[in-house]
């Protein structure tokens, strides 16, 4: 069945360092992947999305590349800020494209 | 900006009681969703709808009913609330699985 896997539950790092959050997927639908970010006590919001193989997508300093050969859509940032502390979800379109299935999420905690 | 409004924002319910969570969107979106958020499980789809007067089961529909009386409104009903249904519930809307999903601010439900 369809699924999204995020292997890191918690990532802690210091401001200014790079970060990569892993995301792999299984889908019976044409791959359409998303990253959502949820700050404390807020609603999840779209960070970036892609359905194009091997093309880098960027937004607000974050970037990701969909690799259909490895079923991956890892999220990266070259220099994290304190404001990047949040819960990050990878998601994939499923149910024939009618809904999103989410991974379990990765909490990023950035310290000064 | 797209708006999804949930009510109530928090609720304490008694085991065995009936709970209704309401959601209203002004995005003119066809699709509406109910997700449940639990630590370690991410966001899980309960029910969704893509047209008024029709609902579809998501991944965890047991113990929940949904109602879509109009394009703008989507309710989640717990006929017999149980302790295991303590969670944060998010309503969301989109114009399709490949479009951005807009979330409400969530309802924190505590069943005692």
C-alpha cells in the first residue's frame, strides 16, 4: 500500500549548520510529494512540493529533489536558523490523488 | 487568503458521549479532510469528501462518522467517544490531491 517514511524523529543542531531530513515513499499513484512545516501550536503549512523527477524545488531557503529511482524526497537547508525549529512532515498524494498521506514527522530543534 | 475554520478549538468530552467537530471553509474547494494528529503517528486521514452529501473513508475511519451537508461545511462525529480518541484533529481543504492542502488551526479533544 501507499506509505511515507521519515526515519528521524528528532534532529537537534546548532544555528548555522546544514540539515537534511529523510523522506522515502511508496505509492500506487503517480508520485507527487510535499513537505509541510508545523510550528508549535500552529496548523501545518505547505513548504514545497514536486512531481518532476530530478528537479530541485526551493522555497524559503529549503530545497528538495524528487528522485523516482530511489523513491526519495529529502529536505535540505544549508544553514538553519532558530526560526526553523518546527515539526516537518513529508507527504505524498494517494487515494487516486484525492488526498495526502503523511509521514510520522521530524522535529527539528535549533539551538543558538 | 484561504481560510479553514474549526470549532470548537478545544473540548473535553466524557467517555461514551457524543462529540461533533465542525469545519467551515471559504476557499471554494471541492475537497475537505479530517486528519488526526498523535505524537509518533503524524497526521492520519479519518474521512474526506470531494462533493457535498458524500464522504469517503480514510485510513482510520473506525469510531468516526463524517457529514458534508454543503461545499463549505464538513463535520466529524464521534457517536461514542473513547479515551483512545484523545488527540488533535485537523480539518483541511484543497482543490485536489495535487494542490496545496490548507489546514485549520486544529481542535484539541480530550476524552475523560
